[in-house]
C-alpha cells in the first residue's frame, strides 16, 4: 500500500490545482513502482497535527480520486469522517483506512452501507495527545482486545469479516518498547483471522533506533516492512514503494513463491 498525502503547500491561493496534480503524478509513480493499493489521505494524522474541516478534506481528496479514474489498483481513502468515506467511495475508492476504527458517529453504518473493505486501526489517545504518555499493562493483550471489540462492532453493523483488515497502529500512542513488542508479536494479531496491515514507514520509532531524520529512514523502513511481512503482515503501508517491492521480491523468491 503506497501512501499518497494530499496536503496543499502553504503558498497556495486556496485552490488545489497544484496539490491535486502532484498527488496524481505521485500516485501514478507509486503504481509504476509496484504498489498494489493506494492510500489517499487529505488530513495529516501526525502527532500534534491540526485537524481540517470535512469540506477541506473533500476538496483535497476528491479531485485526486477522480483524476485516477483510469487506474486498475484499488484506492483506499484514509479518513475517519463518514462524509469523506461516502464521497470517496462514490468517487471510486473501494477501501476505508480509518485510524479511528469506525468509532466516529455514523462511520460503522457508512461502511456497512457500502461494499468497501475497511482497515480498523488501534490507537491510544488522539493524534494531538497520543505520544504524551502512552501506557499499557500488556500492550499485546490490550491492542488485541480493542481490535476484537471493533471487529465485533463492525460485524454487528453488517460488515462481513472478509471485508475487514486490522492494524495495531504503530506509533499511535506507543513508546518505542511498545512498538517493538507489537512488531515482535505481530503473529498474535494474524491469529485473529483477518489480514494484518502494518504501517512502520519512516516512523519516529525508526528514527529513535537509527538516529536518522525522517527523510533518511528508507533502509530502516524497508527492513521494518520485511520484518512485518515475515511475521505475517498481509499489507504494508509505505512511502518508499519501489525499495519495499524490491526487498519483498527477494523475500518471495527465497520462499519459493512468485
Ligand atoms: C507523522 C507520523 C506523519 C505518522 C504521518 C504518520 C498509519 C496509518 C498513518 C498506520 C494505518 C504515516 C503516519 N499511519 N494508517 N496512517 N496504519 N492503517 O506514516 O500505521 O503516514 S499516518
């Protein structure tokens, strides 16, 4: 899964022509690089980031989805807002990536009414405060219990199990030690019976280990993606698609698959 962020530069006139065009060309590059899914998002979920209005998020992502009408890889919409889900699915997205695990009012029903796939992610706290003091007695058990509860809620709302992907939410209210525990024990989440998505790409946990800034974490990101796939991840959400695909091709070759 390749990440496509649609965030206007600060010099824009309020229109979105430049950011739309650059997101579309970035998306096309990720497909050429070997992405199997594109994750398109219009609101940064970075720790401490400001939220954007529903209208602004729609204005950012809809033209990008529309501009990718000719592609054959599935589009995931990265949002927690039901209205953005509805509009993005109507425009051609077929998956919802929700860092809020459909806890927003109306989100469960919105996905249930569609035939979209959904990624349910765990986080502790909100993007604004989540890295202040992450605390768990048993991070694996607690993340796992949360995901089981959200799977059950999704099923009650009418979302079949085969539409659900789960994600422990690396970096979302977790210390480095929590993140490492989650990666080490990723198979516990696979045992819940759904495909597991892992998002480790360029995250600060990799910076904490390597001492490198965010634009210098490609090797660390690719290593982390490989470790996640070795532990059963079905989807890795990455910025550096080309490098990740190369590494996974080697892993697949050694494993005797295609
Ligand atoms: C700063 C920190 C900027 C973190 C951006 C991020 C995930 C996700 C994100 C994830 C799923 C990023 C993250 N991370 N969705 N969205 N899983 N499902 O690296 O781990 O883009 S935001």
